[in-house]
C-alpha cells in the first residue's frame, strides 16, 4: 500500500526545490547582468557612430583628417605603433617554436581599421602611403578617427576581455585593441575583411526572413562576381530563415534542391544549394525572367499555405546579366512597339496581390546590358515592400556584392541590442558570441553600421558557472533578438536606401494634360510613333513646340515621372556618322543624369551606325531620375514627350486649366523626394579637403615585413620584437576573480542552509524505540516521527514488526546520500528487512531514494 510522506519530508523536499530554483535564478540574474554590461558598452559606441556618420559630421570630417593623428590599417606592414606587444587577449603566454597564429602583435594605444579587399592601395612617392580610392570610404574613415577614444574608454570602463568594434554599412571596420593582421598572399590589396557577412552584423541588421533567389545562368562563369556572391549569401543564412533558389536560362527554369516550397535554411540544405549553384552550366541567349518570377511567386504562395515560412520579412533577390527573353523580338524588329519591361512590371504588381504579406525586391545586375538594367531597376520601384537595385562591379569582392540584402532588411528592425549565435573567432580566441547594436541615420532610419562587443564562451562560463547554461541562454537570446517586429517602411526610407545605390525611383504623375517644369510645359503624346513621326506631332502643336529638350536635372526628373517603363522619345538623336544633337541644333554634352555612367555612349552609337546603318535616337524611361536614357533605332515605336513654352497660346489651347504645377498643385508623391549628392550637400571647401585627406597611417618600415615577422614568436626579423606575451587587459583577471567569488559564495550559502535544515530536523526526530514502548504511543504519531507512512502494510510480518519506506524528502536520504540500486550500509536503529536483531527492534526496508 502507498505510504504518505511525512510533513517534515514534504517540507524538506520543497526547501530543496526552492534552493535549486534560487541557485538557477542567481545564475540567470548573473548572466543577464553580465550581458547588460556588455550591451551598455555597445550602446554608448553605437550612439557615437550615429553621430560621426551623420551627414553634417561626414561633410566636416575631411577638414581635420590630416591633423597628425591617424588610424593604422590592420594589413599594414608597419610596426603597428611604438607600444605594440606580443599578446593574446586574457592570459600570459611564453612564446616558443609552436606559437599559434592568434598570438600576434596587439596594441592598446589605438584601434585598427580594415576594409574589403581591393579598397586600399599603396601610393605616394615612396610607396608608403595607404589610401582609399573611393572617396566615400575615405570620408567615412576620416569620421571614424573621432571614435578612437570612445572605443578605448568603453573597453576599460566595462572591463571587456576581447574585442569591441564599429563597422559601417560600406565595409569599414574599426576594432580595439588594434591587431596586426595576416596577409593571405602578402599583398595589401587582397588583405580584406567584410563585416557585413559576419554573424554579429547579420544578427543586428536582419530579422528572420523568407528569401527566393532568382539566378540568371548566363552568369555561370568563373570571372563573374554574382555566382560567388550567391554562394556567400547562402552560407550566411540563419536557421530561422527560409530559402529557395531558382535558376533560369534561355530554355528552362529550375528550382534547385528539388523543392516546391521554401525550406528552412539549415546548413545541410544551404550547402546542397551552394553545390548546385557551383555546377550550373552557363546559358546563352535571352533568359526566361518572366517565367522565373512566376515560379517565385508560386513558391511564396504555396509556402504560406503550407506554413513553410518564417512569418517575417519576405524577399525576392534577382541576380541577372542579360535582357529578358521578351526583348528578343524587340531587337529583331525594332519597328514594332516594345513593351517588355512593362509586361514584367505588370506581372509582379499582379502577383503581389495574391500574397498575404508584402514582398521586397532586391535586384543586382552585372555587365553592361542596358535593357537588363532597365528591367532590374524598374521592378524594384513597384515592390509592395521595399525595393533596391545595385549594379555590381567586376572588381569587387563576392562577400560585399549583396550588401543591400542586409540594408533593406534593417528597415523593419527595432533599434536595440542583438545577440549573435555562437561562432569561432577569426582571430583565434575560440568560440564566442557578440552583443551587437545597429546605428541608424536619425532622419531616414537607414542603417549606418553596427557596433559589436565580443564575449568568449570561456568568459561567460566564468560568470555563470555552467557552459551548457551559457550556450542555451545565448541560443534563446539569439532567437528572441532576431524576432519579427515588422515596421511599415515609408516611401522616404525606401528612397534614402535607393539613393545609396544610385537607384532613386521616379514619381508617378499620370492624371494631367500638361506638366510645368520651370518655364516649360511637357505634354505626352497618346499613341506610339517613330521618332520622326513623334517630332512631327509635337511641332504640330504650334508656337515653337518640339520634342522635349532635357538639358537639366529638373526636366529629366519631370520626364521620368510622366513616361513609361519602356520609354518616351525626347529631342535628341545622332544621324548616320554624326554625334548626338538636340533638336535645337545644340550639341549634346556629357551630363550626370542622362545615360548610366557605365555606358560608353559614343561606342554604342557607333556600333548601331555600323551594324544596322540607321539613325539612333534617345528615349527616356521611368526606371529612375538618373541614368534612365536609352539608345534606340529611330524607327522604333515609342510615345513622345513634347515641350511648349509656358504662357504661349498653344499652351492655353492644349492644356486648358488641367496643368500640374509643382509650385501650386497639391500632390503627395508616390515616391518621396530625397536630396541629391549622397543625401546631403557638402561645402566646396569640405570636398576639396577630402581630395587631400588620408586617415590611414603611413608605413614606417624600410623593408616590407614577411608574414612571419607579424607573429608573436621571435618578434620582428631584426630581433627587436617582444618574445613574451603579456595580457592586454588587467581587468580580465578581475573578471575571473569576481566570477569565482560569486560562484563560491553561492555554493557556501547553499551548504549552510542545508546544514541548518538538517540540524533542525534531527532535533525533532526521536530515536527508534522498542516495540513494547512504541505500543504506548499513538501509532500515527510514531509512524510520522520515524518518517514512514502510518498505513499498515498489506502483508505485515508474522512477528508483528512494521515494514515501511522512507519519505522522499527524508533527512536520512540527505544525510547518508543513498542512491537507488546502491548497496546500503547498516545504520543505528535501521536494519535491512530480514536481518537478524532482537525481537524488540523494528526491521525497516531501506532501499534509497
């Protein structure tokens, strides 16, 4: 028969459970306090990063860039400052012949800056200067100089033991303590680092997401960047993401991985996708882009129905090189009207209506096909979510090519700290995780960069006391922090992000007869015409009207807002053997807003003149407010934009009062306007200072160092380097001691409480008495005092002795520590069942707990 536990046993059990809970709670509190300390350091530095990268601060940064202070580049061959020393981050090490690569030169005097490969080079008369050719990177590096003191102060104040760093969205990485980096092939140009691909940056910049990659297989060649960029992006997906890859060529559309829906981005699946991308054969001809987009929306829709989704942000990423297949007919018969771009845009607008969630579209083009670029830019302007286009250079790194994927995801994130998953430190400190915080532009909420504080698993275990607890808590925070608190992305935020990649979309103005821009009125034609027919139509309007002359940015911006995606004629052409000329007779001169900067206009015109023996004319489309002109045979069919003078009789006849005037007409732009020139206008003196600014320290060595010279062991080749590794932080020892003291106090407290409970219990528990004396006691009370249930056994022993079981919370179990199945030792007053003893003693069964 079951025995009831004594009140004392139950109370003791509750005490033990409570103590264990308190013990775990103390560790949980320790972990949360520990993380809060690291997050505080990240928050302070992130606030400073937002300030130094603000537009006005960036403008002023180059003025003081050559003030004598400088930032050492991690890949420099210099001695890395006068106070460098051979060290690892937290323990003293004596270097010997087996010195490991992570024990390299460190300095606490200054942080070091790194950038993606190919962004810096040697310059100067002696070849000792290290410079950024990209002026935007140079400007940001000048601004980051102002953060040296902040990184150093945060490191000391918050007792950090590994790295603290700030990374910009353009790829600059400022880390403290400064560390000399290894060159893979001993060349400065190839020694690079892309922070946007690291787990901590992704955790801060991106929430969970569904993403479908559309890959144009005409890119499948070794010299292209986008295939390698796709594999790199797949490798950085998190297990909270869902992914699909669709390959499309000139004859087929294939879903890689043989899936009908999105799949969870687990490592085995993403590795399989990487292998299949690697083995794709190159296609030729016009790719089936329309069919690929149709398949992408089918997968997204089916994934919604079958719950194969992160239920967070949704993306389609297009990676393309050639114009879509529908352009094949356009190019074969230029006299026909070409509506290819509009067909694809209309398809995407229609398919988005079938989904419950908005879809953001990010498109990437590599190559010089103007039609491919026009389609890629046009579709992002019609995305229900955000949309960004980027032209990828053949010289950039694969790791940085798809940066907009992180940028666009950051628009839906909340501004707080994020915890990365556990990963292995590239600098050799072992497994760690990062507390990261994004820094945003205060005006547009576009991400400017991320600040990270590294925490090694070893350091966290010293505080919490249990590695399993640390790993589980980090995993919990990582999943929680990469949540799905979606924000509505405003038109201004979309445009600010597009501005970063030169892809600002045009506004939509479709309901007016005439559109005023300065002293002119623009009137679109109704039907499609050849260029000569279009000019005849415009001139028939009277009073000197003609095809529009887009000789300034304001006119080009208005034309983009009223034209179609496939383009409208303007008053610019090149007759056979002649250069471009406006209908006014003025020669065309190169400008910053017409043709995309990557197009060789004269070469394109010469090629059409020689191969097709036709005149070429120019059309403008609505892919954006810059880089939106097309070189087209003049016999092609397009609508036209005519230009009239404001106030002329023809304007009164054709416009009546139905005129859009941006100065007086009430209008809410579909795509908000943004400032030009990278979002802010710097003074001429600021830009002049930028040309001569160089924030990177010059190399001071006479001879280039070998990579071995950068190792801890042996120091430099001339034996001047240190031989013994020192700790970089005295506070690291303080952290170890503090963690040990806290853990010891918790254990001592638990032992003291248990001893007090045991003594209290022992005082209340009488010795076992003979049966003849026990008969004078109340049976229930006697049973309770010895810790057994009062009910009699179903089969009592023939001698009248009592057989019972100790309660689960019995102090005896605590005192003697018996385990189930162990061999029990005979104790005073307790005997095994069946053992010999005086007839006046009870025989109890003691089988442990």
